[in-house]
C-alpha cells in the first residue's frame, strides 16, 4: 500500500512539474507576443507618428514626413515579422547554416559565391541621398522595435541566438533575394547549352519553339517571323534508335516549375460600369508562413499609400497612391549569361579577355555551421562575375548577372508615391533598378498602361540563350536598355492590357528580353473574358482572378477518350465516363481532371525523354523542361509517326503505348483518393495546398500549430486561379485609384509571424474560399503613438 501511495505521489509530482513547465512556457510565449503599448519613444523622429491597427492587425501610419513614415513601418513590421526578416537577409548573405545547421551549407555556399553581401554594400554606397535616408530611417525603426521587445519571438530562443542590428544593407539583401527568386535563369542556359552540344540543330529548335499558339494569338501572329518547326523525323529517329533503353531516361523530362510570375491586367473606361480604370494583380510565389507580403497604409504630407510591403524593405510594392494604382508580374526574361572561359594554356591561373590575358581574382569565404566546424572555400572571380564551381561542357563558366551589378538595383520605386498619372508612373518604372518586371498601371483619369521596370541588358553578338566565350570582344553587354528605349503601351483600342508572364513583344523590338516566357494560356483566358466584358466592377475583376476554366487540357481529354475502346473493361468504362463528364474546370469536385494532369506529366517523360538521352552524356544530371513543351509534344501525339514510337519493344503502335500511360495515370490518381473526396478522381483529392512554417519539418509535433491547415483548393498551374501544393497567389488585389474604399485585397495567413497572435492566420480562410476582403484597413481597435525621444 505504501508503495502504491509512493508511485501515485511520484506520478502526481511529475504531472505537476510537466504542467507547471508547460504553463511557464506558455507564459513565456505570451510574453514574446508583440503586445503593443499605447506609446513608444523613438530616436530621430522629427514629429509624432500615429499608427492605427484594425481588427486584422493592419497598420495605418500617419506621419509628417517620408522618413518618419518608413521609420514607423520598420517598427511595426519588425514587431510582427522579425524572424522572417532575419531569415530573408541571412539567406542572401549566406548565413543560415550558423543558426539552422548543416542542411543549409550548400545554400550558404552558393550565396557566398555570388557575393550578395558585397553587392548590397556597394548598392548602398551608390544610392542617392533621399533613398539612403529612407533606408536608414527604416533600419532605425526596426532596431528600436527589437529593443522594445521584452522577449524575442520564439524562433530565436528555440535556435539560441539573437538578431544583429538591422542595417540599410540588409534591406538591399531582401531586394536582391526577390531578384534571385524571380530572375535566375542560369540553369536554363546550362540546359540549352548542353542540348546545343548534344542534339542536331533541327531537334533543338523543335523542342524549344519560340512561342506557343496561345501567345501567338494574343500577339496576332507577330511574335516570331519563324513558324513553328515541323517534326524532324529523320533526326529524331536516329536519336531514338541510339538511346540505350528506357532505364536511361526515366525522369529525364519534367513539367516546368510554376512560373515565379503573376497575373496582372488593367481595364479602361470602355470596360467599366462608370468609366473608371481598374487594376487587378495576383502575384504567384511559393507559399509560406508567414506570407511574403505585409499589408500597410502609409500617410505623410499629401501622400496616401495603400497596399503591400515586403518585410525588410521600405516600399509599398503594389498598391495605390490615390491617383495611380500599380501592380507587377514577372517578365520571365533573361538577365543572366554564363560566360564560357578560355584558360591561358601556359598560365592556368589566367583567362582570356578582350584586353588580353588576365589573372583570376580570388577571395576566401568562411561559412559558420551550427553543430559543425566552420568550412572555408575560395571563390575565383573574373571581370564578368564569379566562376561557378561546376564546369559547363568541360569548361569553367562565369556568371554575368544584372543582380550582381550594384548599379542595377535601387529604391527608385519610392517615387511612385507622388506620381499623378500613368505616364509619370511609367517614367519612374523605366528609370528604376531592382527585379525586372512587367509594370501595369491605371490612373484616376481612366488611363491604363504597361511597360517594363528594372535593368535589362543590351546584348551584342549573342542572344543569351546558350553559353558563349566573350574572350575576343565580339560578344557581351553594352550596358542596359535606356529608359527611353523601353517599350510602353497606353490606352490600347481593346480597352484592356493583360500580362500573365507571356511574351509581350513581337520581333520588331530590337533587344532580347528573354527566352523563357510562360506559355500564354492564362493570359489568353483573361483576354477572352475581358474582350466580351462590359460594365465591370471590382467584384467582377476579383471573380476573374478566381477563374478555373482550363481549355489547355482539352487536347489531352480528346486524346484520352480516343484511346478508350474496351467496353468489357470496368476501369476503362468508368474512366471514359469520368473524362467525358469533365466540364473544363479545375474545381475541387471536378472529376476526371486530375487524371488528365497526371496523363500529361507521364506523356512528357515517356514521349520526349527518349530523344534527350544523349544530353546525359554531357551532364549525368541533365533534366529538360520548357514552358513551350506542349507544342512539340502535341505535334508528336497528333502525328503518331511509327518511326518515333518511343517503345517499339513492348508496344506495337502508339495507341497501345498511350493507353498504358493513361491507365497508369488513373492508378496514380486513385491512390490519392481520401474520405474527404469520395468521388472517384476528384481534383480536390490531389490539389491540396500546404503552407508551412520554416520549423514544421524539424518540429513535426508542432506542425499543426505552426502550419496553415492543409486544404483542397480550386485552380491549377495553367488556370487564372493559379495554384498547386505549396505554390499560388501570394495575394489578390483589385483597386481603382481614388476609389480605394471599393478595393479588394486578401492574402494567405495573416499579418503576424507569431503563432499565438490572433493575426497569425486570420486572413487564411478568405484566401482559401476566395472571399473578398477590403483593401483599406477597417475600424481602429488599437492606437499607437510614436513620439520623438525626449519629446
């Protein structure tokens, strides 16, 4: 009996200690939550700043000057997103492994090799004084926010470190991070260079056509003087007969990753119910917790800015100033060249340039690694940029990239605060540095426009699609396209302008913008809807952002149905019924669509990969993908040339070969069925979005607390409503300048990066369900006064 009482007491004591510990941890976490006082004193404020927070934690900042406004923005952003900001700068500086461990070593090595830290420092030195002042004010606001925290956010004490002071250079690192995310095309150039070496020219042209038929229609056939190439049957047959068997090409061809892109369009007075101009913009990026954007309203003097900011950067990235609204989409252009280096035969420590033999530069980088010894490596540098660690076609290659040029990045977009119309906004866009983007605008007078922003190289002697030597001076860059040379479009007769990452210019434009544009189905669908539209409102524009019609897959539906003839096979009968009943949309309960998506993926590898095996002789890791891949794929599938049947050993003809892939696709999709989607082959069983916190993989027990709930969503990669697991619309914005009260804006997650905050995920459900939230902040529920120190 005494022993039982002892064990009961022991268990009770353990439970009490665990409960006390948990309660203590909870109180500690609560203390780290960014609870705001009514007043804070900040150094270097010129006058008092008021910040009103609404029920979703969205700040509305009212200040007397630009510097004070962005100092306050730095303050409130850091209190909500400090750990995210620290990760963003560490990522680009190559300093993640020192706090998060060995898994980040290679990422750090790459970013140290590129030298982004040095680039950011050089950018700051070159900026005009007004931009420097804003950066310094923002940094001061961030640092004073950190000082105001009683306890740092939980990620810091879990990792066991404190953040260093924020510097103006750190904001530039965040900008460079967006440039890297949107603009790195070195891998595509490497791929094309290998294909050029391994394949006949006719085959390379066939598999990398200059344009797809949707974009061709949007540009009225003016996109390329070169027609789509015909099937080079003899050359392809020769490659097929020498490919060495299917085991050599499984996984060699993959679907192109979703474009780091966006949808953007503007409509003019002829399309709206009351003669206004309206802008719609939904930016497509990797989804994360917290979301990449932070909502804010900023007021100073006569300036009224409403929209989204990038944590760490003092800028309203997209939004409205009350007179002009602007949004961006990625160009999917080419601002990177891999320069093939010619080594000096006598002195391998030198390379050839137009000026003669030059010795490689060299710097040493040391990466600190949590839990391991530091590792040090050397970086070779050239006049064109750093040397990559991997050779290309047995030669070293240097990276020449606009993002590594300190003269190509700035914060000139700050000047959008004072523009009065589309033309003034386009002048700002054309002169600005930073990520090259499509810039769409609408103004209060009803004008609409499109142009480019960012620095776009002016190449000579090459088009940048494949690696070349620049040693003899016949190839290179002659700076950047001048602002007055950049294209502009204002008030077209159609009454609207659309960009969804497709090519925007025909062959008449004298400079190369890119080679990797997205296929034009999303833009074609948007243009199709807008062409017939009248009396549009903000709600109509928002509804179009949620459009899931996807005619892109009709080809694959027709192909699949043509293969299903067996009436005694239950699988084929049911599959034929499901595919016949598919209505052309990618909704959660769309039946049959998931099979078509999987069927296309299998076709890419099974049909195209056999012709690519020779590329593996030049690079064992070679993988092929292209946004234009459906053009050659569909040509091959329509022709069904016997000589090009990929597997003649196991199949007597194309139809039996394709039917096997279709049945395999059905089996793959059926494996995803769940109790939530009892309908056979429902799209929602496959297309489930996962938005994860950086810690959820390493702390799986906390995953349900840290991540947004996994949920089925409508849309697809080719839909206007872009979406797939882990990727999609990072925001949806609709606004008519001067009518911001009617505007719409929502985003996944919420304002705060703290899991205990009520604003950690309070916008998530609206984003999932496609519910409109107001652009402008709501009724103030908390008022914060920032007063000058000593005032």
